[in-house]
């Protein structure tokens, strides 16, 4: 039998939703020179941060907070080796040698970072924050920064670690109460608490969490200007890479749709 004519071909429509981007990426133009310049700037800033990590080796507390900032700002992939070395050193340190007994924030941070990197962090380090009745001390209620750190750490509990289950419940209640009847404008810490209650740190997408944290970090009094600058440059650079890739793909698909010819087989 003869081959089917083009007029006999009936194509089914899948009724796909129109592309929300329209022809944005097909018409997107990028400046390779500006992109290369940004890449060079990021490389220079990375070297500065590597020096900071090296200098912090003698100060475990500073080293620990620097690693946490790098992770939250979405910069981990630039310093994987340096961070792993820092975590090994922190694991070998005696926590009581560099963290004060009543320092809830850094105790919880130490625990969370070790757990995140696969180390066996002892959960009993939180016993010192309980009273003789076995409940968390009442004077912790006003330590919002410490409670937020405890809240994030408690999400990394293992089966049978009841003290962390209690910590999560206690911290959640205290933090929720702290967000009631806020006066505006609210501080970066209060915004951070609200976000954490809606989206716990370990459950979020790292890149989206980094974008959110950058907005908190830039308002912190204790921020590191070099880290802030690198985080913003890096985020914008990665966005530019993604736009360039999507533009190339969109143009390829658009051209392919006009150059491809359907093949018809005889019956």
C-alpha cells in the first residue's frame, strides 16, 4: 500500500501549559566579557576567604562560625577541602575548652555542624541546660539566638535521643511565642526565626536557603564583609551561568523545531 500523505497525519495535542518564560531566554543576550570579569573577581575573593580559614585554625570558635556562614551563604562548594579539614579539627577539640558552659548558641552549633558532616556528636552535651527536674532551664527563654540554634540542631536527632526531642518541642514553643506581637520593622533575627519555623534549615533547598540567608546576613552587626561580598557575587554569577545555559538550550530547541522533518513509514 502507498505511504500516508501529510494531510492524513493527525497529531494529538497534550494541551501543555504555555511556557511561563515566553521567548525571554530565546532573546536573552549575555556579555561574555562581564561574565569572565565576575568569575575573576570571585576567584580573588575565594583566595581571601581561604586565608581567613587558615588563620582561624587556632581559634576553634571563630573557625566553627566561619564554616557555618560559608555553608548558609551557599559557598560550601568552593571550600570543600578546607571545610572538611576544619570539621576534623573541631571534632578533635574538647568542646569544654573553647565553649562556655552556658553558651547555648555555640554548643548547639557545634553539635549541628558535626552531625551535618557525619561525625558522632554526643547529644548529652545539652544536659547542662536542664535543671534538677529534667526540664530546660527557664532562663533560656530570652536567649532567642541560642534557642534558634538549638531548634536547628534538634532536627538532626537520632532514634532514642529523647533529650533532643524535648529540645525541639521546647525551642519551638519559645520561638513561636517570641514571634507574637512583633513591632515593625522586625530585626533580622526575628525574620530568621519566622523563616526557620516555616522552613527548617535541613529541609530546604540549599540554593534557595542561601538566597534567603544572604538577606538576613547583610543586616547582621557581626557580618563579615568579605563573605557578604563573595556570597552576592557568587549567587549572581551562578544565576548568569544558568541564564546562559537556558538561553542556549531554548535557542537550540527553537531551531530544532523548524529543521526537523517527520519521517513517514509506508504501511
